[in-house]
């Protein structure tokens, strides 16, 4: 079935460091891909998305490119802040519209 | 953007009681709402898919008599945890899918979650 595999954490970084969270997927057809962020004690917020191959989603300094050839959607940010500390989930929606989530990656940014 | 609310945000109840959680789409109509459960430091587990005016579709292993779902209108779905026990304590999150066609309609908007603690 359709699934998402993302880099296991936790990840601890210093402020202004470069962040990469790897995400690969398995799906039939052409799924839409998402990154969600969950701040402590809160629900999920959509961070960015891409709906077709080579699309680049971006928001709040985060970017991810839909790579069909490598079935990947890696999340990157060039300079993280303490406020970026959260759990990040990679997800996909295949044709049946059920979101499949990765396991989540906890990111902690230290001042 | 599309906003989904959940009420209550936190609830503490005694074992054996029932708890109702509401999920509302505030500024759009949702043909489909989803209920997830999240365990500590874990990903979200889809519990059921709720379509307005019809019975919910439950994922394998989820007890439909335990977790009652009602989707009475295009803006409201409720999850009732019946005869709650401590093992039902969890973070419950709903999402709503907008009433639009095409790939853009696949996006789900999430509520802020409800923390249930059963004593």
C-alpha cells in the first residue's frame, strides 16, 4: 500500500544551522505530498505541499521538492530558529484521499 | 485559510463515562471528516472516515461501538468515546476535507486536537 518513510529523530541543532529531514514515499499513481508541523501541545498545521512532480513547496523558509525519480520529498531550511522546534510529519494523499503519515521527526533547536 | 475547530481542547473524565468531541469546519463545507488518534511521541493513526449523512468507515482494529462518529452536517462531526477507560487516554485530532473538486480538494485541514485523560 501507499506509505511514507521519514528520517527518524530526534534531531538537535543549534540556531542558524541547516536542517534536512529526509522523506521517501511509495505510492501508485501520482500522490500529493505534504509536510505538516506540530508544535508542542497543538494540532497539525500544514507547512507546505506539492501536487505534481518537480513542484517545490515553500513556506516560512522551509522548502521541499517533489522528486518523482527518487520518490522523495525532503524538507530543508537553511537557517533554523528556536521557534522551529516541533515535530515534522511527511505525508501523502494518494487517489483515495486518505492521508498517510510518516512517523514524525522531532526537531529541537538550541539557542 | 480554512479553519477547523475542536471542542473541548482538554477533557478529564472518570472511567466508565462517555465523552463527546466536536469537530467543526468554520469557514468551509466539508464533505468528509477524518478522526485520528495520536499516542505520545507517535504518528497519527487514522481511526475513521466520516462522510456527511452516511455511516462512518472505520479502520481495521478500531471498535465502532466504542468510538461513535456522527457527521450530521457539512460543518460538524462528533466523536463519542463510550464507556471510556484509561487506555483511551490520548490526543484526538480531526481533519476536514473541503467540498471542492480536483486535486486541490484533496487537502485536509486539521483541528487543534483534544487531549482526553481518563482517570
